[in-house]
C-alpha cells in the first residue's frame, strides 16, 4: 500500500479536525507533495462533511485537572465536534461576569474559598490524628478505655503491660527481727505510716527522707525461718492497665550458713516509684 492509499482515507477526518496531531502532520505533508490529494480534498470540502464510522477517542483527562475540576465543581468539557456557526444568545441577568467564565465552565465567586477551606480542614485533621497516635500512650481517655476493656474482658481483651521498672538499684533496708509473727506485705504511701514502721524495724535510726509525691515504700516480712541467712530482694515493678505488681525474690541462705536455735524473722523495706495504677500487688517470684 503506497502513501496515497494510506492518506486519502484520512482526508475526511482532516476536514472534520478529528485526527490526532501525528496524523494531521502526515496529511499536511502529503498535501504539499500530491496534487491528487489536494484535488480530493477540494472535492470533499465542497460537499457535506461526514464523520468517520470509528472516530478517534478523545485523550483521557490528566488526574490533576480532575482534582481541580472536583474542587471547583466545574463540568467536564464535551468532546470537540464539527465547527458550526455559533448562535447569538442574548446575555441574561443571571449569567456570571466575564471575569469568572472559563472555557470549561462558570466558577462561583466562593469556589476558591471553599477549596482553601477544604485544604486547611484536611491538614488540620491530619495533624490532630498524628498527634493522637504519637501520644496515645499518655492520653487519659485511651488509658481509661483500655482499663475498662481489661476489667470487663470485652472481646477477649486482657490487661496489657505498659511499663517495667528495675528496682534492684533503689534504696532498701533489711533485718532479721521483724515485729510480727506471720508473713505479711504492706505499701507505705505517707510519712506517718513510715514513722510507725521505722520505729518498730529500726528504732533509734534516723528517719529517711522520702518524697511521697514521686515514691513509695513497700514492706515485706518473710515469716519465721529456722535458719539464718534468708533475705528478700525486690526485682521489678510491672505497670499494667488495671494493676501494678511488685515482684520480689526470696533468697535462701548459703550452703555454709549454720542453723540458729532462735527463730529468724527476715524483713525488707524497699523504695519504689509511686505506683500509677491500683490495686498494687506484692508477689513472690516462683
């Protein structure tokens, strides 16, 4: 198939301006070289122009223009058709001023302000959501919801561990003569109770200065032991959504310790950070 056979079927579309840019260039170049093509074009121009059976589909609209059209609420332009003589229409009072008219539609004077408000609202919600996610662990409402779920076991929810603190390096006091006859534990949260315990455990010793706004004291008596050398050491504090657990370890005497005839009553008084969640459980490591 020569070039004339390829170009002549496109002449009708060339007149109707429905060809692609590449095809229009090919037809224009061929018209400059071929007298037969120019004669055929003149014949078509003198008669009625008919659109081809399979017109070329218009190109898809870019995504950025789609977003701008959605923001300004403007209709999508209709595909380009054959040129016709424009009809004269008298301007009406309701028509928009020329400064707000565009080829693709008419913009309302409040459209730019609406789009700006939408953008500001979008970024505001995004900032609030980011702040909420980053600080969810410190949010009292989130903590309350988690605590309520853990207590009621909704959807199988259980208490979750939030923080573990090491207690091995904090101040502690101990002895072998506790003023009680059975094992017990107690949490001291004010200076008055500390003075009562201290006078029983270490009478005559200076009372330690404890800031009860940040700390507390926990007392553990292991109970009567038949052998000296027993002691207790607190290891860690576990903060859950619905409770706080203080774990201690009972340390047995060394193999070289000698049995004592008198009953041994070991105790320990440990400084701990103030528990953030009640109840406070004092448990032995098994």
